[in-house]
C-alpha cells in the first residue's frame, strides 16, 4: 500500500522586500502602482511515492528544497500546484530543538515539547522519568533550559522525540545527536523505531547512511527532481555529481 | 457548518494537553514566577486609576458622585481589551519558530495568550468590586448580568486578536500603528468624561465604538442601577460575532500563507 504519494508537486515562496515592508509602504506602493510580488519556486514538479515499510532517502545539496518538501509532507505547507496524499498517522521531526523555552525549567520544557509532539499527559507522566534517564539529565530537572549546554539540550530534545510511534516518520538530519557515546545510543534508538515498521523519509547529508538504510532514493537539485528510484544506482550518480562539483 | 464546528471541538480535545501547557508557559513567562510579578499586574492599573482620579477630580474639578467607579469601569474594560489584543497580535510571530516546524493549529497560541489576559482581568475585576463596595454601592442580583458583556468582550478580543495577529505576520509596522490606534481609542471611549453633555446625535455615534458599548453596559449595571435595553445587548454580541467571524475567515483563508512571511 502506498503510504505517501506526491504527484507533480510544486511549492512557491513569495519573496522580495515584501516581508520587510510595512503597511504604510505597501499602501504607498499600491497607489503608485509600483507594487510587485516575486515568487520563488523552492520545489518544482516532484513526483514520487513511498510504500508501506519502505525507507526513502532524500539527497541533495543545500537549498535543494529538501526541507520545504518535508514541510509539505508534514502538512505545515500546502503544495502550490500538484496533489499529495499521506495515509496514516505521521510524526515529523524537522528540528528537534523546536518549541523549547529558555525561561522554563527542564521538566516544564519536557512536558511542553511532549505536548507539541502530540503525546498525552498520561503518557508523559509515565515516561517522564525514562526520558530524563535516557538524556542523562537527572541532576538538572529544575534548571532553566537556557542554562544547559548545547549538547545537553540536544540530548533532551532527542530523548523526547524518540518516543514517537507513528506509521509514517519524517526525519530531517536528526538520526544521531550529541557526543560519542550518546551518538551511538541515539542512532540505535532511531533504528529501533524505523525497524518497528514505520514508513520513513530520511534527509541526510551522509551518503553512507542513505546507502545503508534506504530502500529508495530521491535526488533533488535546486528544487528539481533529478532522479528517483533504486538506492545503489542513484547514490553512485550522486557521488559522481559531488565529485565533479568540487572540482 | 455544524460539521466544521464538530471537527473543531474534537480538534480542541485532541490538543487539550498542549493548550494547558501553553497557558502555563505564557502565565509563567508573564509573571516570571514572582509574587511581585503577579502583584505588579494589579498595582499598575490601580496606579493609573489613582493618577487619573487625582487629575480629574482635583485639577479639572470633576465632582460627580462615584466618579472613581465610573473611571475604573472604563479603565478596566480598556485595559482588558488592550492587554488581550496586544498579546494576541504578537502570539503568532512570537511562536513563529514552532509554527514553521510543527503542524499545530495556529489559533492555540492566540487563545493561550487570551487566557493569561483573562486571568489578569479577573483579578482586576475583584478589586473593582471591592472599590464598588467601599464606595457604598450595594450589591444587587443584577450584577450577575455583568457576565454578559464580559463574555461578549472575550469573544470580541479573540476576534480582534485573530485579525491583528494575521496583519502583524504580514505587516511588521502594525504594532506601532496599533499603539497609536489604542491611544486614540482611549480618548474616544469616554473613559474619563461623560457623554451627557453632547447632543443626542453625537451620543448615538459613540455606539459605533464597541469598547464604549461594553463600558456603557458595565456602568449601567453598577452605577445607574438598571439592565440596559435590548439594543445594547444586540450591539454587544453583534460586535463580538463580527470580529470573530472576520478573524476566523482570515485565518481560514491565509492559514498556509502565514508561513511565507515568518
């Protein structure tokens, strides 16, 4: 069964000075008739589908439109043209640090972030201790979040996020975080979820990781779909592309 | 219509936990977990009241009975409106990093801000009632009717918050324009002066200002001792419903476009 289907999807951003201009300026420009709106196509004409239990890897240079595409699949943005279907419960971990508030304590932040990920209060009450244990933050529960080190922050963020149990999982460069020991632990945890049968979309700059894990690959460049299909073949082409690009 | 309301209600239930956590966050941030923080939000309108009542009674010779209560009723309503709409206006932009990364209903952020303002308003209302008692106005069962304008105001403030927050996402200078607007509104809402001296015609014009209608309602109940007529009731609810309707339509239409400007 196809869990995710995108058909000729394009996404345009509105750009230009518009977002920095105030109401007064817009009114003046409208009167003068010099008012213009530019559009920038971040993703153009992308078509692919992912079957149940598959892992799709997305590769591409910075600015290729990967994150925009993930936002569309997550339901944060709507495609400007084209159609899309996502079937099943979805958890998207676009940026693990999102939603934390520096003024609140670690404990308060854990509940807030858990709520944002769609967990219930009962679930958070039950798992709170194991989250703190996994993040190794036992002595810091009542500290202000802004007083943590950045490694601690990402450990906490990961520990909350890795409790998701969705049918579709979307990961943007969040497979492993923290220092050496925690890195191993976190990658193992993520693999556990993926192997649990979730249909996964994974964005990664590590070609190695993609090769090892993905069953299909999508290659984007400057918003355009270069290739979609077999992992081995596309990874080789992409590696070749990267080599020629650096020269 | 009924279908959309139903899905909205299940949506709210689904996000109840998040909503509670957001309210907690906004509340804690507002008062910085200090007793003084909470006290300050009460002291500040009282100080304002003190200054205004001294200025108008001593310098301008305002000597109508219960003038302090008259002033307080206006100030109370105006502060609630300003506090809750300014908070609402900022709610989307303040949470822009969350909105652009997680798929959550955007109105949650605005509603949680409104709850914080409502709590503040509730506390000021208690003090208002103490003033009323001290000033020798006897409590009467018609005071219960105060719930009606307050309920309308809550809806009205949420609606205005919707409209302002949407505008603020797109036009960043709205916050300065809105400051000027609220200042103007304060002078137009008959907070510290009486409207009886104006002609019948001008008095009617005042009713175009929703805030004036809400203030008038409260004063009628507390000071004039009667429940206002059906016209005032219709206006109270009408303004609220219009604001909420316009606001929700804007949200519905631009829901996915906000992101481009964040």
